[in-house]
C-alpha cells in the first residue's frame, strides 16, 4: 500500500504513512518516492568505514547517505528516498529525519533552492524568516502567525521558479514548538506530539490557517544575535543579498562544502536574490525587542503590498 501527498510542491508517493503531510491524489509518476529498503551494496562498499559508526553523513553530487542512532539509515537521490528503520525506532523520529534532512537534500539534488526558515504570508506577500539556531526565527514567525499571517512552512521553505519570481511552496501543515513556546501560547502539552529532536520540542498539527498553494516570495528577514544594546535593522543590497541567501540554504553545508555549488544552482539563487527584498535584523542578546521586530516586519510587508 502506498500514500500520495503534496510535499514542498512535489508529488510524493510513500510506503510510509505521513499523517502530518497534505494528502493529495495525482495521476502519473510521482516526483519523489519514499520506500523502505536497505542501502545499495555499492553504497555500503563505498562507505565501508563509515558503516561501522553509529552516526555518519556521506554526500556526493548525486546522492546522500546518513545514519541516525536509534532511528535508521537513509539513502537519498533526486527521486527516491530509501529508509531502513532500526528495530524499535519511533515512527515520529523516522518521519522527522525524512521530512527534514532527507527531503532537504533531495530538493537540493533537484536544483530547488531551499531556505532554512519559516514561511508565512499576509497582504498577498510571501515572507521567509531565517537565521541560525537560537536567533529567534521560530519566536518571530509564531508571533506573526498570531497577528493573522498564514502558515506556509515551519522550518524548510522550498522554492520553485514561476517565471517572474520564486514561489514558496507549502511544506506540510505542522508547526514545531519548544516547550516554553507551547506553554506560553496556552497549549496543553498532552494535546501535542512530542518530538525528541535533540531538543525539547512538540509538534502542532494545523487544521486551518495554512496556504496549500503557497505564495510568491517577496521578503527575506534574517535574524542575528548581537552584543549591542540596541536593535539594528538594515536592508541588504547588491552582492551581499546573494551571500546572505546562500548562507541560509537548508542543508547546503552538507553538500556544497564537499563538492561546491553547481552552476545551475547558483543561477537559481541569483535569480531569487534579484527578485526579493532582504533585511538583516540584529537583535540584542539581553533585551526583549520582539515587539519592535514584528512591528517592523509587519509594517515593511504591509507597505509593500
């Protein structure tokens, strides 16, 4: 038995039921298949030394193999994701690394630009809030959702070219929340799904408030933490726009560090950077500037509508 979904703008056929994904039937061949199976023998031979380890990541220009302790082995190409779960592996954990790392790298292999950040929309504009772990991108995105923004993607924003602009595709209608954020927003933790994703996080399935068709990409806001006592916001222009965008490519460091950025991929990134407005928001480490940050973003997006 197989299941069909719309994931990151791709038609996906999966042997694994992915309850959090958006179910959508389609005709013809899928863009990506998710199957159970072992790593190919040639892969095992190629990475013989790594196969003895509890954890490894190995990438080439055409595939990626990785192992997560207590979860399983994954083999990723541009159109097939193979999973070999370990005995007693939790299904939520299996899906966590499927929907994140596996699909993230699969999309890179398909020459899709994939941003690490939250995708939201209001006033007819598509917005991505990005930044390194701990910069506050989830807090900012969640606060904007509370202000009436619509959900597109939680952590992985897959972009496709619609001709004149890049388009942010819906990932799947589920948010990840840390324990404090869930409690602060008034959720009963027993109603959420616990995800042991290295950090204390919970999953919230969305019943509404999300955009199945996504939205064209208009604004990129990067959050960084500074030692300053003041909030510093600046528009990023020129060559720096491309550098900032490339820095926040999801899983880009896993592949590009090893074999460089393919010319086709760089061309895609250049086109994306040329059609969006980019801002860097440097927030003080020790001062709560959240109201000012979300106020600036909302004003910026509204005035651009």
